[in-house]
């Protein structure tokens, strides 16, 4: 029988958070989340992704506008989170770049939850960083044009209760 286990408990309990306090997270908390991302497994051990942590309000605002434009909405797709962590990866570096970036994102969300932070995976970075504005941002960040957006997490102190998990669907697991 599997006993009490903090990792399994975090995996079961983590939920997407969509309401954040405006107060910025601590530097040590951010660093712990980012480091967890760097320890994700990657195809071939190639460490194909790069992680960009954005806290400068004007750049956060730029990402909000770019994402909303792709979404076709006037709202804030990052739910007002004070930190946005973008994960990009290059198909030129390794064929599993999307899977690699996804592992990085999940590691960071679990690390965030373990520290009492809220996070939510936010989509559309692929289109954002394929656009001329996205390419300009990459250039400014010193990241090659071959990098594509895999995803991002909205990160901050939660300003809501932890939502309940949806029931796990029947047939999720097949044992042969
Ligand atoms: C690939 C991917 C893309 C997602 N994109 C968004 C998004 O753009 N906006 C959002 O609010 N949530 C997004 N989510 C979060 C999911 O909606 C959420 O994980 C799902 O509803 C299950 O809820 P939970 O994370 O609380 O278990 C995304 C999740 C994944 C894995």
C-alpha cells in the first residue's frame, strides 16, 4: 500500500487558479519555481526549452495584449497575474520540443502549488511568438528566431479558494 506522500498529494490537489492578488511574489519563490522547471525531463536530455519570467509591468501588459489579440477578446487572458512565465523551445534543438516544454510547465505549476502560489497554464503562445511582435520580443530577449511558444503560466498569490477537481473520467486508465 502506498502511504502518505507529499508529491502525490500535490499532484492530486493542484488546481488552476484564475484570480490573483496584485502583490508580486517573492524573488525566492520565483527562483524555486523556475529551478523546478529546469529539472523537468527533456528528450535526449537536450534541455531544449528556455524559460522567460516576465514581471516588468509594461512587458506583462504587452503579453496580455498579444494574447488577447490572438484570442479575439478584450479581457486579460492571464487573469491579472503579476508574473507570467513563458516557455519556448526550438524544433531545431530537439524533435520533442513541445513535450519538453510541457514537462517544464507542469513541473513549475506543481512547484508553485507546493509553495502556496497559484498558477494556470495559459495557451496561445505559439501564435503570439510566431507574430512579428513576438519575434521582436524574442530578439530583445536574445532568443533565436527558431524558438516557438509552447505555453505560459500565470503565476501569483491566489485570491480565491482552491477549486474542486473535476471527477476523473471513466476509462482513463486501462490495465493490460
Ligand atoms: C495545454 C493547456 C492549455 C490551457 N490553456 C488554458 C487557457 O488558455 N486559459 C485557461 O484559463 N486555462 C487553460 N488551461 C487550464 C485548464 O483549463 C485546466 O488545467 C483544466 O480545466 C483542469 O483544471 P485544473 O488544472 O484545475 O485541474 C490549459 C491547460 C492546458 C494543459
